[in-house]
C-alpha cells in the first residue's frame, strides 16, 4: 500500500491491516517495525483478532544487530530497487507507485515460476 507523505504510517496501517484481514481471512500474525507499537497492536488484537509482533533491535545493542524478520523487508526493497522506474520516486500519484510495485512483483513471481 502506497500513501502520500502526509499520511502517518500508523494511520495507514489500520486501513492496510483491515484490507489484508478482509482479503486473507487466514492471516493471523503480522511483523511490524517499532514505529507501530502502541495502540495499533491493541486495535489489531481487539478488532481483527490479529497478532502484531513488533520487530525491534535489543535495547542495549552495540553496533550492527540483526533484527528477526527485518531481512525480509530489506530484501524486498532491494528487489524493487532493481526496477528502473522504482529506483527513484518518479511518480506524483501514489496509485501509480503502487501499480508499478505490483507489476514488478508479478514479473518477479512469473520469472521464478517459469524458471523450472
């Protein structure tokens, strides 16, 4: 989901979780950055019966500390960055950005399916 810069991530997260829960009724657990801790976790549990697990580095980490499941997001951003149109923010409309992300991920999945 792509939103304009003036929409806070914690606000957009509720709409995204609601949409994902409605579309994928098997969804039980979501990993989120520490920016989402607080009321979003409680709202998801009470409203959607959905567990939102906050992935954060240890409080006293020195230097680089690998956070569990963080590599999944970073790897996906790297895949998207390989697409020239997504390497920079060229789009003015968030829906265009979201559409190009769908195209890029569809092409990635198709390439993997046809590789075998």
